[in-house]
C-alpha cells in the first residue's frame, strides 16, 4: 500500500448491503483505518459533550448512537477475518490493536462529561419532558446509563486511570491466550503413519486426514486436527485404543506443556486482573460484576442452578460409566478399566446394543449441501417465509466462505448470510456467528451475518458428510444468524444479537428442535448415493435414545461452567495465591462433585477460549440458563402445531425481531404468555427421575 493508495475501508462500499469488498482490502489497510475511525468517533463524542444546551434525548442519545459508524464498519470487517483467517499478518495487527481498542473504548465509557449528560437525561425519564419517547428509546436511556455506570463512569479520575490500565493489559492477555491456543492446537495435530491406526474412520474422514498431512508436507501420512472442546468426533469410531488415547491426550495438553504457547501464567494473570477490576468497580468478584447485569442477577443464582443439576447429572454419568465398562470388558478382559478416551467409542457400542442404533453410520444421510438447502434453509422458509439465493458474484473474506441473499416472503430484501463451513489452520476452533453489518433504521443499514463452523474438508471431489453433532451445530449457529437477520430496531445499540449474554443462546438452541422434526428430517436426511430417506426405524431409535448419554453430556458441560465460576468467584488475593492451575481445577470439580476422571470437563482452563479470550467470562453458564427457556419454547411449539408460518411469525415478531430493544425476559413473557418453567429441561436431560 502506497501513501497515495485509497484505503477501501474508509469509503462506503459499493457492494449490496454494505458488504465490504474483501477483494480490495489488504492487511496494511486495517491499522490506518482504525486510527482514522478512532479519531472520527472522538470528534463525534466531543461534539456531544460540547453542546451548551441542557441534555436531551435528541442532543445526547441520538448523536451517541450515530457516532462510531466508521469504527463499527472497520471493526466488524477486521474481526470477522481475525477469527476465521488469522494469518500471521492479521495476528500481528490484532496484537497491536488490542490495547488501542481498549483505550478507545475506555475513553468513551469513562468520559465524565458524556456520563453527566446521559445521567441528566436518565433522571428525567419519568417526567413529562421525556413522555414522548418510544419504549425502545426509554430502554435505550436505561441501558446506556446502566452500562456506563457498570463500566466505571462514576469513578474518580485516579480510579479511572487504574481501570484503563487494567483493561488495556487484559486486552493484551486475552489476545495472547487466543494466539497461544491456535498455535498449540495446530502444533498438537496428531500424526499417524498408517491408515490402519485410523480404522473406523470413513473414506471421507480418511481422505481429509491425508489432505491435512499433504498440506503440511507429509505425504503418505495422516494428520487429525483437534477440535476446540476436549473430545473429538473421531473418538466414537476409532477402533484402535492407542489412537484414541493419543488424540485425547493431545487435546487435553493444549496450553499446558510449557514453552511459548503455555497459557497457565496468562490465564492466572487474567483472573487476577479481572478480580482487581471488579473490586475497583465495587464488586466482590468478577462473577458478581458480570452477573449483576445479566438476567441471572448474581453468582448465587447461577451456582444454585449448577448445583441443582450437578448431582443428578453425575449420578446418571456413573450409571452410564458402569454400562460402558461392562462393554469394554467383553473385549479387553474382566480387569479392564474404562478410560476417558474410551467413553465415546463404547457409548456407540452400547447404543448399538440397547437401541440397535449406530449414529456413526448415519453420515451418508447428512450430506452438507442437502442439510443446508433442504434442512436449514427450507425450515426457515416454512417458519418465516424467507428465501435464500446464493450470490457467487459477492466476495467473502475467504474463498471457502459463501454468500447468500435473504429475502422476506413478499420479496423485499432482508440481508446477507455468509457460511464458512470448513476448518483451516488460520481459523480459531469451535463454531460461532458474528455480524459484518448490523441492522439499524437510524443508520439505514441491513444485516450481514456470518456462521463459522470447523468441519473437516474432504479431498476434492468427495462429498462433505456431516456427523449428527455437526448437523446440530449447523442448525444451532443458524439460529443465531436468524436472530441477527430478524432483529429490527431503530438504534444500533440494540441490533442483532446484542442481548444479555445469558439470553443470547436461547434462539440458537430453539432452532435445534427442527433437526428431528418429521417433515424437516424427511427432506434433508437423504442418502448421498441413493437419495433414500433415513429409515423410519432409525428415526424412532434416535428419538428413543435422546436421553442416552445425557449424564456425560450434562456433566462435562456443568464441569466447565463450574470452572468458569470458580475462577471468577475469586477475589484478587485468592487469585494471586493460585500457583497450580491443575490443582485448582481438581479442587473446584471436587467441590461440585464432578471430578470423575473418566468424564473430563468439556474445556480445561488452558484451552477454555470462551472465558479467557471470548465473551463468556463468568458467563459459560449461559447455555444451560438459556436452555430452560429453550426447552419450554419447544414445548410451546409442540403444543401449538409445530412447523407453521403462524408460529414462526409469532416467534419472529415477539422475540427474535425485538433484538436487544426490550428486556429479554419481558419479550419471552410476551411470546410465551408466562415465565419459563424448568420441568421441560429436567425431562430433556434425564434429570427428573
């Protein structure tokens, strides 16, 4: 990039829906664009605080919502790439950017003059002066005031200086954690020399492993890359016990082997600084700080739910363990002991014996394109009337990412959906949704949303066959995408999935209900070679076995949630006293009764990206918290006719469509007619007995 070359990030894109033209954007464009965007928003904030007339909604909140448009555009363009295609150049930019972003954010949220104006408007909320505000506008005042107060806007200057330093250091540490994890995950990909060691994998899986090896300059070998969570899909099919052991051992050692990519000191410092920040802001712990502005309200409420579920989940896992060990001993002798790396494999063996069901053999019925078109998209059309058309003329940020235009039932434009299905070394682990453009009437923007998964890419010419878990992930992430597409708000603060963290998973979980819904399943679950539907008997067995292995699934999730709470319930002194990460984990899991070594936590601390480099610190409980609403909603759909346009319209208009512009539990009551009940969740997870 020369000095005279125009920066494409600084000009409005010419592509539809505000999609950035990634063909024109180079890494060298990002930092200069961020610098100009920071300066632009600082000027916008100064123009607000410099107004001499009394603060009003119109001269304070509206221009605040208009501010930062350039920064938002540049940020979303960059962070989409940094999570999905983090080349060394992009990683270097992200490391440089982290403290700059933190400092800029603090300069606004801690601006005393801005806070004073918002505080003055907030004080007038119940007076005739603000009687003209719409419900969304009233809620906007409340949320800005609450969020600025929560962020420390009321602190004195010395405290603000300390807070800014803490935030900047934390931004560097969380970026470091993510970079270390990505590097160690790539380094620990497991190399096999002989295809016999991978007996049990499908031809497509084996070809993907061979392609991974070839890409790494090891032709003739096979490389199995790791997933973000502790387990791995291949553990359920690999017949070689030693291969299973190697795979799980590699996964569990991430970030804790010493060397440049060890995350133990990094996460300990993150925990300590978060505790210091919480104390500065007037809270006993980071968990207390976070939950105070969530629907849960307090760590006590979270801990009560986790403890309520942990005992029956551990009991069920113990019963499952006994059955699996009995199956193991049939092939390995009466003294054989079940190990963690055996669980998934013998789960499938026992499932076959008890239900005559082999989930691992179902992949030919889950060809990715058919699942997408005839499952995910078709269901959305039946529920919400929306349609999808691929736009091959529109560029995404990576050649593997595909762009689809989404239209409403009446043909009007809704937005764009981008799908990035396959894993690669530059993509972080897991699956997620993010926005490149957020909808806002104030700014005249329509949504552009992205779903990222990490499905192994088969060799050229081979079909992509999904596991049932990957089908579930595709439906789940698309639930987030629907939330981002449907949210229809005036103010960008409430756009898309900008809702409380312990509510955001609810819409995505609800979308999973359609996976086994009869009229949905029959359209997408077709054999890749013959087109034959998944046999009815298999479907019945899938439904009959839905509670099977829920003891394990619930226990591993609750264990991770408890670790998150345990770390973030420490005060600064207690955090500083932790010197052994593994010992702390062991004590925490023993405290809640989830310390079964055969049922490892879904994430150990050194690779727990959700809480140490993502947005879920002290918030990983959100999945089970949201699932209470999800299970209750599934019951409502079932009672009211299921997959109908009327039901979809109600869910869209009363819940998805409000985005963050309404208290989420109030929106839920508007949709459901009452508060959620926990009984459907307990039944679903087999915890009601």
